[in-house]
C-alpha cells in the first residue's frame, strides 16, 4: 500500500525544544546559542538493525518483533538514532547500506484494541444437575412435578421419611402406607437453663387432613414452637410458661397461612384455613412439662418396667368428651367412628385457642414418648405403649423412635406416624445415643 511522504520536521532548540528556523543563530524562546554543536549522547538508544537495505524494499520488509534474535549488524553510520541527517529528506536512500531505515511508515492515529476473550468475560457455566431416575422403574427421568416420565410413578417427597437426632432427643416421621404425603412435622432440640442444667424438648404436629394445606400448617407450627422454646428456656422462663408461649406462637404461625388475597378465596371458595394439632414435652434434670392442643399424645414409660407407665395428655376429641361426660366408657367411645373427630386445633377457623399444659416430677428415670395418633392407634393404652417401647429407649432415643415407627407400619400404617423420644432426666450436654 503506497503512502504519502511525511513533511520533514523543523529542527528544535537543544535547550527548550522550541522549533527554530534553519539559519537561526539564537533560539527566539530562550536565547540559546545555536552555533554551539551539542555533544553526542553518551548512551544512544539501542535499535534493532535489519542489515543492508536493497533499494525499493524499505516498506516491504516487516518490522522486527520483540524477542526475535537480532541479525548481524554493522556499525551505525551518521544519523544513528533514527533521525534523518540535517538536510536529508525521508525516503532518501543516500544512507543505503548503513543499516538505518529512514522510510518508516506513518504511525496510525488509532490503535485497534483486541477483542476480549469471551472465555474470560463470561463466568463458567454451572454443571448441569444429574437427572433423577425413577425409584420404581429405575429407567425413566423424573420431571419437575415429581413424576416419572416413563411409568408415571410418583416419587417420594423429602418429608415422606425424616429422622433427626440432636443431643439426647430424637424423632422419626414417616408418610405411612396409605397416605399420598406426610402431613406430620416435628422439631427437636436441646439447650441449657440459666443455672447451667440441661434441657431437651420435642414438638410434634399433625396436619388436619380435612383442611387446606395441612402439611404447611404442621411445618409452620412445629418450627414456631421449637424456636420459641429454644429462646425462652435459656432466658429463665419456667418450662411450663415457655410451653404455653410456644403453643401460642405456633397458633399465630398457622393463622398467618390463612392470610391470603380476597381474589384467592373467590377462585377457590371450597378451600378452608390450614390447621393442625400440636403436642410437646420439655425435660430438665428434675421436671417434665407437657403441652398440647388436639389428639396427639405424650406417654411416660419408666426404665424399670415394674413401675406403672402413664399417659400424660387428654385428647381434644369427641371420644374424650364422651368419656369425660360419663356417657360412654373409654373402650366404647374409641370404638365409635366419631372417636377421632377433634374438638381443638390450631388454625384461623378454630373456635378458641385453649393451650393445655401440665407439669410432672417423676421419681425415677424413664423415656418420654411424644407421638401422633399414627402410632397410638396401634398402642393406645399406657401399658400397650410400654410393651412396644424398647428397654434402652432412654439411652438410644433414635433407635427407640425407629422401632416405634416400625411398629405402626407393621400394624398397617393407615396414617402418617411421627414419634419423638426424650430421656428423663435430661442428661448433661454431649450425651446422646449410644
């Protein structure tokens, strides 16, 4: 590509670098004596030399790349340093053979920037999650709704079977063999009272199946009650008062689930407020506190099986009311098809919240069983429950809860079943299942 030759630059004053006209004896800017010939620099810049340049090939030879080995050079002649001698125009080849180029192309006004590397600009893509395979056919992929695309089998949900052990307390919850989902929920934990003594707690909630979103109600209630107890007990609140506060907090959490826009009610007028029952226990070094609303229960089973066991709660149910009124015996009432109709629950449509609490001081060690009716339907009386509770349940609470859930499943598993086991008295911190 041809280029226009550049205009020779005017000489500059060696003192102030201002341009001067040829023939000037003094600089018009600083008065420097231009007749004095400046001494050559002691360390001229090093320039790569390309050897003898053939006439006419000045612009065709590529410029040397930094790092390339320098070719053999000749001693620089007059004008070494890159500037044309005085009176010599660019492009003049009178210095051919000197190794110095005077025909460099014009510098571009703009230097294009290299495009950014897209691999550096964009973050690396996250690896795709592996596809879930059906638990039934083991070949089909599970879609986002939880069903196999090959055989249509519904996949187990996360809450279908849960186990947890924390410190000296443990709980197990299972969907059962007849229900399509698990509507039970639980919360377990342990803490320390202000005097340094340990305390353990368990909350079990059973969703009311005839209500809307019973699984959400039981989960919200168990979390609210558990958090309230874990916050109140270390502050020095009496365990019985803390249990009352926990049930009230659980009721507020369930009531909040019913706060929905009016338009939602218009589109689904058949829906009602979420609801659940609740039962809980707190054990300390010498105190056992229980609280409940509904028909879930707490049983006391002493380690010494020669001592009598006991049921520590009274159901909020039609059968319990019949027995309390003396209209039926307990056997007759619980054999009636209306036996499990509850008269107390947590929910926005509950008649009135009446938390029940009770405080006990057992005189011997034992195990506290907190459960839904999914278990006690298969071990209703205190004696029947003591017969299925393992002898080492107080020292191995998780194993004890697993055995009790298995007992309910072996009996038919008609309902969701949730069991929590706590030892009494509460062991020191750090003690747990063997």
